[in-house]
């Protein structure tokens, strides 16, 4: 069964935005009235990220369980998933992030994964979505690095399974996994019982890959979906530049792309109807989380995407 959720990340374009409870309440209610059932959280650290990790949620809502009640009071049934960037520093324990390619960082990687997964399970979610590898401008992955990364994520998959949470690797168009079939090599090196894939339609399209074709070829590994539209293919290979999340994703690169991502109903690279038909044909069972990253008008984007889901996509299922 397909369950529809929405990603919270679009509501926080700057570090000091989206920090008050009234902002959270409004956002969750917009998501709810637009026809979505769950919300996907985004990881973060420090006082400006009140929804970013279990410690900040407890500090701002009294407990993780109290936040769950807050979500349900807004008309949503659950936190569907948590998107976690393990490379980011974690102020709560004064650590500097964990690179899964570094064997010495594995203990901390597992510790943080269990921290997020345990809270997610308490909130009714079941998928921890992770950035699995460095950005392409930061590293080149040889066979040894891919084996190390695979071993790390296999270990994380084991560590979070006992709380009922599955691990999903998220490929984005800036990832080092975009080079030399590294994504396929990583999937082959990981245990499918422990490590799944979060397929992001827009990220695949910007990377020049057809998300429908990839899903049909790897449906058995896909356990989570990020559904969003994209405007432009990165056919200049600007993803290889240093600091690409800022110079390319946010600043638009040499072409000054205003928006890499757009709403499902806008002209773009992703055929959401064809993609959902492919999900149905292969019996996909799980969350489809709609995103509108970096939109200048978050509530409008949610409502426009909600119309597409309710009127065009849900009837297909």
C-alpha cells in the first residue's frame, strides 16, 4: 500500500527560519489539509533546529512522545521517516560528523543512527533515510572505499533493525556515487536484507538518469520514495565542483538555475504519473514522500502538490 507523506525540509530555507512552534503547527496543518498522511523530518543540530534531532525535540516539546501528539493534533498520523546527514556536525555531543568511508568513525555512525532510529520508531516511522557517501567534489570512490562504505551501512542496518526501522540510502545528483557506476556497485556490495534505497525522482533526473527505468531495474531494493519534479539536467557536470551544495544547488551554478526542483504539475523532467504507475505495477509498499526543496513559497507548493496527489496520483493506486 502506498502512503503519502511530505518532507518538512522545504519550510526551513535559512538557518534561523522555522524555529517557533506556531510555524511548525501551521506547516503541519498545511500538509494535512493538502491530503498527506505523514511528515518526513530532516536532521539538524543546535537550538536553531528544534525538529532536527531527538534531543532538540525533547527540549522544545517536553519529550519525543509529546511531539508525536503534536503531529497527530495537526491531523497527521505519523512521522513517516527521518532524513539524516551523518556528515554534518552534531552539537549535542560535540562531534564533527561521521564519514562512512572511515572505519574509525563507524562506532559513532552506528550510535547516531540508533539515536535517530529509536526516536523515529516512537513517532510511528520506519525508514531512516541517509546520505550514504561524500559529495563528488569532496572525494572519488575507488573499490576499497565502496567496500568500506558498504560495510558501514550494513552495520547500521543491523543496529537499527531491532527497533523496527529500515535503512534507505539516498542518492542525490551531487553525490560521489554519481561517478563510474558507483551507486550500482554500492548496492551490489550491501546486504539487501539490511540496506535499501530511497529513490528520489528529481535527483535522478538532474543526474541524467530516468527514475522510472532505474526503479524498474532495482524495484526490489527501493523501500522509500522522494517524489518531486526537476527543471534542468546537470549536463555540464558541475556537480564535480567544490562546495557544490552552495555554488550549484543554491546559487544555480554557471547557468544561474533559479529552481532545480519544482512542483509535480509543472513542466519538467519527471513524469509523476508514469512513475506512480510503475510503483503500482511492481507492488510498491511504503511511503511516497513528496518534496519541494528550496521553494520560495512552501505552503503554495504543498497545496499544488497535494492537488496532483489527490486528483491524479492517488486514483492510480
